[in-house]
């Protein structure tokens, strides 16, 4: 029959524990689950009503059992109940002390002389919690002043710039690992068998008509020699595939038809023709291209 924790404390603890578990196990966006999902809100309301109902039933049963006790048992129960109320008494004393105000029966000692249309003013002390908060704010201001204005600590603008710099690094790192987000500046040669096989299939469907299956060239230039019209290397080849060749007489831009990954695959496959011998190679066009970055 003894309850160590009062119902007005026990019910909120159990309720918020269940709400926290629901928030932890139910996926939600930037807002709490009970806001984004109405069913969660209904569930929590049901839980609260259930807890209150259980407490009411337990209280009623406790009263019934109490009435069935003999006088000695009632005395022992009352003694235990009195000991459990010490926490409530302590809390009330702490609350009263935090206000530092006079009881109503002693207010006549602190009534000020002036009178405003029958309204009298009390000369109560400021609450200790307010005074301590004020002193704490002074200490905080002093620490803040020294930290950020004397020793030039990192401020919000510095933090923002650092976050922007880190975000740029993270984006570039993500682009390097996300093949479908590459561009002419971040593309790298793909050497995996699956990528080269996919590049070959794309080349045979879209490029053979102009460059021949062995890269020897026809309408388009020879891909097996060291001469390049718009530059060699994976970045230049990717850009040429994406943006197209020379205006009016070059190949079309493939960026509308192929994804960045597909363009990287076919560009990597094109580079495999370098150093091979075509059956009927076309005469070299453009200039010999040298990769300065490889030196």
C-alpha cells in the first residue's frame, strides 16, 4: 500500500519515458514524431489517459484496503505515509525559500506608506533565484568578454566560415566517391572491368559510326594516335564528350543523353585506344598532347 513516489511525479516520469522511447524508435524528420505522425500523438494521449486511470483505480483500491485494516495496521500505515511525505515537505520549503517572501499574516511589516487608489505596495526582497541568476549573468558576461574580445576567441563568423570550408571539402570528397556527380574537373580514369565494359557498350552504340570500332577514325578523328584536336587525357575527353566538338563541324554534346557516370565510362574506354594499331587509321589531326600533370 505504500507508494514511495507521489502520483503527480510518477505519472509524468512514466509518460515522458514512453514518449522518449517512441521518439527513439520511430523515424521522423526535423520535427518530433508526435508532430509529424498524428497516430503517435493519439497513442501518447491514450497512454496519458491510461496512466491517470490506473492511478485512480490504484488509489481507490488503496482506500478500500485502508478501511479494511485494523487500528494497529492503520497506525503503521500512517507512520509510513508520513515518512514518504518528507520529500514533498522539503520541496515546499525549498520553493518558499527561493521566493524569500513574507507570509500573508506578516505582510503588515513590509507595507509601504504610499497608497495608490487603495492599492498598497509590499517591500518584498528580490527572490534569491533572481539574484543568483543576475550574479551568474555578470560572471558569464565577464568570461565572454575576456574569451572573445580580449583573447580573440572564435566567434560565430569564424565558425560559419569553418563550416563552409568543411562543407566544400565534404562536397568534393562526396563527388569523388559518387561517380554520377563527376564533372570535367573531378573525373578520373575508370580502370575497373565493369566500367570499361559499360564504356565499350556505349562506344559501340553511339560512337562507332564516326570513330570505327577499333578507334581508327572515319568521319571523326583517329583515337589511337597521340594527336588530339581538343586535348587528351580524361578531363579533356570527358569535356569533349559532354560539351561536344568544334562548333559546326564537331560531334554533338552527349550530356543530354548520357549520365556523368556513362560519360566517364565511355571517356575512359576511349583512352584505351591509345597506343593500339587500327586496321585503317585515319591521318592524324590536331596536335600532340602531353599530360603535364604526369611529369
